[in-house]
C-alpha cells in the first residue's frame, strides 16, 4: 500500500491539464501512457471496450488546438473513461448485459458530446453491473472488474459503476464518468479509495444514456480528488432540452457550481447514529470514530443533526428500492421475463420483482419523496452538508448471491431518494488494508456548498493519500 507518488497515472486530472497547457506533456503522451497501462492489466477488467484509435485521434486533435492557441476547457487534453451505459455512436453500449452485447449505438449521449466539446479524450467504456442493478459490482455474464486493493481474493469493486472505480483507483484513467441511481458512483469510490460524487438530480444531462430509473438516475464523476470531481461536473453541467430533470433544476445551482470554491467556515453536521439506515460492522465503527477524532483535532467538530420524525433514512432507503425496481421493470421487464435472454439470474430476479409492485404503492412512494425533499431542505437550513457513513464495512469477498453488501446500499440510497447532492470521501483502511469512506449530503441544488465543504474535509479525513500495490497486476 504505497503512499501516493507523483507518477503520471496517479497525478490529479487538474495537474495533468496544467502540464498539457504548459507544454510539459502532450495529450498524446498522457493518453498513450494510460492506454499502455490498460493493455498491461487485462486481469483488472476495468474496461469493457477500449477505444484506443479514437482516443489517440482525439489526443492529437487536442494537441493541434493547443498549438494554435486554442483550449476548449480546463480539462483540455485529459483522458477520461465512461460507463458502458453512456452511449457513444459507433461503440457498443451493452449496459453490462450479454442481451445487448451486439448492439452498436447509433447516437451519442449529451455527456460524451460534452466531454468532446471540452477537448477531453475518451479512453473507452468501463464495466458495470448488469443494467446498473446492483452495488457489489459483480457481473458473472460479462466479467467482474477486480478491486485492485487485493490481488489474492476477488473482492467487491462496488457497483454499478464498477470499472470506473477500479480504473481511477488503479491509475487506468485520471477521471471516469459513472451513474448513480442507488449509490452506484459512491459505492465503487468508497470501496476503491477514491472520490465519488453524485450531483443533484438535473445537474448533468442523462440524454442518450441507457436508463434504469428516470426518477432516480444521475451521472457523476469518480476522481482522485474533490477538485477533479468538481471540474468534470462543471464541464458537463447545464440545461438540456432532451432531459427534463436539467430543466427543472434552478439555474442558481449551476451558477453557484461554476464559481470558485468559497473560503468560508464550516457548516457541517453529522447524522445522529440512531438515524443511520444500517448499522456498521466493527471495523466500520472504528473508521467512523477515527474520522470524527481527526475532525475534532482539526477544530472541525460537527454538531449532531437529528432528522425530523417524518424523515426516516431507513424508510427512504426502502422507498428508493421500490421506485427503482418499479421503473426498472418498465424498461427491462420483457427481457427479464424471457428465459432465452442471457441475464444473470440475480439481476433477472430483481427486475422481475419490480413487476409485482402495485402502481398505487409506487405513486405513494413518489408522493413521500416530494414531502421528504421539502422536509430535508427545511431541516438543513444553515447547514451546508450532512456527514454520515458511506459503507458499513470494506469490500468483502464476492459471493454468488450478491448479498454481502446490503448495508452499503442502505447507507447510500437515501441521498438518491432525496434527489440530493452527495459525495463519498476516503476515510481510512480496515485491518485488511481495504479502503473505507464517509459521505456528505446536501439538499437538492446545494452542490456548490457541498463541494466546498468536501474540499475542506478531504485532507483531514485522509491526510495521507495511498494507492494500491499493483505489482501483481503487471503494473
């Protein structure tokens, strides 16, 4: 578990961008470096598709523009990976399913168009849980990305944006774009020791992405730092006529997000333990208490926040699952009910269960969601961010039934149900040397303040950045 070094592949995206702008590195050099690492580590299985030729062409174009004095954005020339549910014309968007393994996209998502417009270089598509329906990151039909922190035991990489988390943690991409419907950006970030940011609903357009739940789906970055996550979000944020969620978001949210971080005092509270939607394992509790101690020593002791009686985080976790399953069945029910389709039986059962949910129960959950969002926003007045655990335990060995990370999902899903901004931050390692994390939540639209507070807490929670020992993977 070496301390963070200055190797190119572990440098922050903003530092790579600065070096490219300054002419110290070319985009082609940086892109070639990452493509070489990807080719040398096939056993990590972070990518489902590597678009090497396209990436090199984009890098060369970025270099030509810079030579002409043109920069398309603050991440110009920097490589990025995208989740396999994000469509890019001419590439397969399987959504992690063998049922879509031969379907080549004929459209390009708003997110990919946005990355290209910023002069960024797309390395390829990252592996994911089938149809984004699962938090362990397991995918027996297409292959499961390997958590790089344990070369002996196959542990959960976190899902559903599993390959994205592995790619950033292992230095196979400086940035990745994932999706978060019930924790699917924060889970792989938490279990791989990197930063995962779920923006408020509507910050980044989902147009052209394979859906799971229209109510809950968001796109968000996995990065080495809060600053990098903010930069990628800024690059993609804004209204899109093809995604109603972006049109419903107040313009003030995007305007605040684009401003520099505000150097103001702490306005962070910590969720009372009795309100946690899942208990923590012993090692999870140890990491949590050590994080609190570091905050205390830094003079950042947060006040304890007790939610209003109507705002049950456990109930919101369950409601999120209900809405997700009901809407997922509308998209994928026909596939799940067809025994000839090559779906993983675990995912097939999850989708099929959505078909047994009554519409009245679904509509009641949506009504509760609107009430919960208003209650949370009112109760959080004067507080920028709410601190709570992101995982009850570190990544466990994968098992056939995919049940060992149920607590992880219960801790992450309330933020989705609230349409909230949420970010997972590294916070330490368990006794086996596996990463663990905490998360910060803010009411919908509070993204700028949340990221300000996250940037402030980041060096306190993880004062020494670490990277996995990758020698066993040929790196």
